[in-house]
DNA sequence: TAGTGGTCTAGACCACATA
DNA sequence: ATGTGGTCTAGACCACTAT
C-alpha cells in the first residue's frame, strides 16, 4: 500500500521543481486515507530513491541528485557540476596550516618524511546547505604565496591552471561509498551513518614533469550527489 | 533509544561470523524491554550500515560487504574478490545469442552497424545467493568457438587471457550507484528500488593492437559489494 | 509558539521461507 | 504448520525549525 502511495507521489514529483515543499505527513495521511506511519513509509521510499529530502522541523522537499562526473579529460570541477545542475555552489575555507602529512599522504605525494605541506580544509555548500567537505595537502614549493591567491570560492583546479600555469592533470584517484564515519557525520551534521562518497585524488603538474601538486580527500553526501566515474584507459 | 540498541548490537556483531543468525525481532524486543518497532528500527539501522541482511520469512543474518577493487593493473576479477573475502562465487550463463548490439555498444566497441556480436548474459552468485548479473557483448572474430571454451563458472578475463592469448586490458569503464531500475530489481528479486552498482567496462586486446574485445554492463547489489575504484592515471 | 518530521507504544494481520 | 520479517492501525509525545 505504501508502495502504491509512493508511486503516485513519485509521478507527481517528477513534474515539480527542486525545492518544492510537499504536504506534511499528517495531511498526506488524511488525504490518502492511510495512517501516518504508512504515509511515512511512502516518503521514506521516495527518500531512498533520492526524490525528496526530509528535514525535521522543516518539511519534505523535492530533490534531485547532482551529477558529478569523474573522467580523464574533464577537469575535476565540482563547482561546474553543481552549476550545471542549476544549483548554486559555494566553497568556504575553514582552516589553513603548514604541517607534516600522514604516511599515506607522503607516499602518494612521493615526498620524504621531513617535508611539510600546506593543509587546507574546505566546506562545500549547495544552495547554502552544507553537503560535503574536503581536506587538501598542497606542495608549497610549487605554489608560492598560495594563501593570497586562493580566495574562498575559487576552484583549486582553476588556481593551479590559470594562476600558476602548472597544467594540472589528474594523477590518481579513488572512489568508494561507505556509511559516514562518526567524524564525517558530525561535520556534516548528519544523524546515524548515512552513505557518503569518499573521493581521494591527486593532481600532478604536467608543466613540471608530472610532479604531484596536491592530494585531496573529499566527502560528499550520497543523497545529494551522483558520482559517475567514466574513464578511458587509453587516451 | 533505537540508536543505543543498534550500537549495542553492532558491538556484538563485530565479533560474529558472517551468516550468523540474530534473534528474531520479537525476542529481541522482549529482551531489551522495547517495543517490536523500536527493535526493528535498530535492525534497520544495522542494515543501512551493511552489518546485517534481513530476509522475510527467514531471519536476520550477520553480513559484511565484499570489497571489489577496480584498478588499472589488477585484472577485473570478480570471482577472486569474492574468494578473497572468504566467500564462494559462482557464475551461471543464462543466455547466448548472436545479435546486432544497440548504438551505445556499437560506439564503444567501434564497430559498424552491420556487425553482429555475441550477447551473453550471466548471473553472479555468492554462497548460492543471486547478487548480480552481467550482459556482455563479445567480438566473435577475436573469439572463435567461444561457446565451447567458456564454461559456466570461468571468469571471462581468464578465458581471454589463457585460451585466446589476447592480453586483455581494461579499455574503458564507468561506475555509478543508482536506485535499481525496475528490470534490474525484478531480475535480482529485490523489492522497491534499493541501490545497485552499475559497472560498464570494455576490454581491449593488447595482443591485437588494443582492438576492443568485449563490453560488459554488470549490476551488483550495493549492500553486498563495496566497489572501490583506485586508479592511477600515469602508469 | 506553531508546525514539522522523529520516535515510541501495543496490538494485529499478512507474505514468505523452511521443515 | 511454524516462525520469520513486512505492513498497518491509532494514538501519544518529543526534537527541531521557523516565525
């Protein structure tokens, strides 16, 4: 029965704009002649299909996942993907520091144990809602005066490309989807352990003999983004 | 409250073997002094973390996702990944035919409209449970007498490698996670639209000038597999 | 101070798998 | 036939967000 209700709502939702508010659960239940729990089950089904977002105290809203394609050729532009979906991206740098990176980062960046890297944390917003964050490790030798050049909203790729002329290319990447680890769930203010997408990626400088420039670990809400890996092995 | 229950159970489950059966909901509810719905909510939480699998009429069982890594170097061996997790893989070929492929397949395989390819459908099992299936399109010119050589359980990669000596390498791949389309849900006997992983991949023959050999579209249950893409761009 | 979704109760019946 | 998870009811209170 809740599946029938869900199908009905799904069909109606298909024509609605993102952000439209659905009727509250009790109204929906009365309208359809079912109990509130049944109406809830239907809405949960829609939520599992990423067709709605639910916010306690606020309401149920029509939603669509945002396509984020990871490929060889396209620059890894998160902001462009969000804009492409007709939404408004924002990036805020939350912290800066010069620090020794952990071993895995050292290995991936091919640097020795004495080197320090620039650690940058950035939060990602879509339409003013926090939907992800990223921790980056950057090589300060390749990026003199970075704090001055990286404004809060710019894409890292654009800065490496246009300001430093490093011809940034993707050197390595990893993608997996997992239940949100506690610290990630806390940072994104999620309850429980909803699925999140972990993207690890390294950018190399083609203009400097493919020397690694930066390594980023980013976390994105899996209900907001549809990450699509599309990769040609032989260009 | 159900989150507390879930944490308690999660801690106990951590030490248990895959496949162990948990107490039924009503027993659990009585033991913990909560209503059955609360016990259910806790079990649903564990299910969303992939720690248990629930089967109507049968019970709730301890589970772990199976790691399936897609990388440049490793051959794309699904069976090896399953065995590596201490589980038993099986593949069953369900259909065979010579047919004209759809446009997207033609484009990816770089063949003209007149060519026919071998279409093979295979079901994938883990411990005798259906967990995915794959539709492959193979080039019969590169694979003479294939129907005789491909036994029901062999990995396609192994056959291309050992029997035909084609030096198979991954030519292209795409990965995304989506709510199961109706026909996929039906095939895998899933209710609703639970998330499934779609993997599209093309194998090329390094021994034949990297000519495309086969294109496979496979669907895997996202609650059973943890697909991990780990890709070096510059080998 | 509403109004929203989130949780919980007790009880009932159903669908499905297994023996 | 039994036992399991799946669904549904009616009603209550709570947590959170917005006004």
